[in-house]
C-alpha cells in the first residue's frame, strides 16, 4: 500500500474572487492550469485582484511553494466557458490548480521537479478529502477544447497517472492498421470520455489537438494517428464519463443539440458570470 506523502506546506493568500458552488455541494473534479505569466508573483497578484475577476484554489510556484487563495468549499473562477460530459458549470464542480509557467511565448519551459512534487502531494491530499477519482483530474484544455491549451504538451500526464492521480493509456497502433481511418471513431470515443467540442471541421481539429496534448503529447500538431485513436478508445472504454456523473446536476443541451459548448448564463448570483478569459488568455 502506498504511504501518504506529506501534504505541501501551504501559504494562505486570500483572493476575493469566489462565490458559492451551484447545484453541487462538493467538488468532484480537479483542473490543472499553467499561468502563462512571467512570474508566480505576478500571477498571484492577478489571481487576488478583484478587478481581474479570476482566481484558482491553488497556485504552485516553480520551487514548489504552494499558495491557497480560495477555500475548497467555494467556487473559484478559473475554468471560464468550459464543459465536461454533462457538466457545464465546471467551476462549481472543480478545484483549480495553477502551475506557475511562462507558457508558449517563453518556449513553455518544463515543469521543475519541485513543482511537480508539490503538485503530487497536493493532489494526494485534495483527492483523499473529496474522493475524486483519477479520471476526473483534467487539464484546462480538456474542458475548453479550442479555447485553452494549458497545461500543454509538456505536462507529464503519464507521470501523474503512475502516481495514481490521472488516467493514461499505453496503447499502441494496432497491427495491421484498421480499415477505418483513425479520425472515424475518435469523436465518438472522445465524447464518451467526456470531451465536448464544436461539430465543425475546425472544432474537430481542436479536439484532435486536445487529445494529443493529453494522450500522445509527442504527436501534438500532427494528423490524428491510429495510436491516438487506440488510446482514446481504451480510455473511453475504461472511464466513460457518465459513470462519474450520477451525483451531478445535468443541464440538457440546447435545442439544436449540435453545439457542444454553451456560454454560461450571465447575471447569476455571486456577482457574476465567468469572464471569457483567465490567466492564460490566448
Ligand atoms: Zn487555464
């Protein structure tokens, strides 16, 4: 049996940017982000600035320093317009963790060991507290396909899965190659896993990129491969999103049934809507 790692030491820095969770009492998913800002200090300032209207529950700096800005009981504002399976108010359902990283414009430097170690220890504590399964530890890019690309292709999902905190597939391309092109069933399997995207040519390209960053990061930007399709199919078979959703509120899709991501309804309590931007604004 795995020994529980010591939780990271946490520095409390209160952000005013939060509200009550809606339609759900407890978080049931965890979202991982990178800050896309030049320093952790600037990110911390922004996440605590009422004018910015963004926040997260945690920020982990490059040295592993861990800051809590919003109580886990409260709804932080980190996901923006996002959806996973039937959940469309991702902020109400999730805990948001920001990793300080200057992002693609700075060449997306690798996440330092100390930062990843602190993340794993934090995940251990948070997942134990709320009984959040590994399949519900996700990246921002998983729930905001085409809009967000963090935590990016350098984020070590495989390592996280090895530690029990995420899902990962080792599947390789079948040999001989299947008769169908790899794209054919990719959308269906992704939907079963929880992904939502726009059913257009561009929307499908966005989905392929999101799936690559998550399950075949070495293929990011390449055409969809049989290996990627095999991995997504395996994960969808083992972790269909509906299994984790029975306690969640369900919002039916719009009348057309074709648009997979809907905008949040403005004017709800707690001052607000989720701004359509966050720290990692493109
Ligand atoms: Zn993000």
